[in-house]
C-alpha cells in the first residue's frame, strides 16, 4: 500500500454516491493502480474508500487527486509496473501525464 493525501476532492461525478467520495486533506492508502484507456487516465483503488456498484461507471480515483512524497512516488511507479498487464505500457509517460504533486506529507 502507498500512503498519500487527497489534494483534490472537487468535481465529484453525479453518479458517485457521497459516501464513496474523497475528502480533501485526508490520508489514504493506494492498493491498486488501473489504466482506463477509454478515459486516458490513471486511476487507483483505495483501502479506505471503495467505489461501489452504485457509482458505476466510475471504478477508481484519478491519481492526480493525490500528493506523494518522493518515496511514495517510487512505490507508485513500482505498483504501476506490477499492476500493468500491458507489454508496451510506458510507465514514466503515464506518470508525467497524471500531473502528480510531489509533497512532503
């Protein structure tokens, strides 16, 4: 799991149940990373908040909603590699496209 802090809880999709949403400033732990080719974004699953069936079609949270320490960023890169089943997936390009915030938590 990777420790992170939510820095952006804005623009909650209407389809997402309020109890399934993030709170800015709260600490979370990423358990899995997904790539959504239809949306062109990186998403993650969290230990503390799970998007349920009532939140469909949303199944994960955008990585850009979170801030990472340098150490957590390295863990995230490794998790993306471990979670990815795409042979030609460019992890560093995906990280750059996420506009991740590096922060001392």
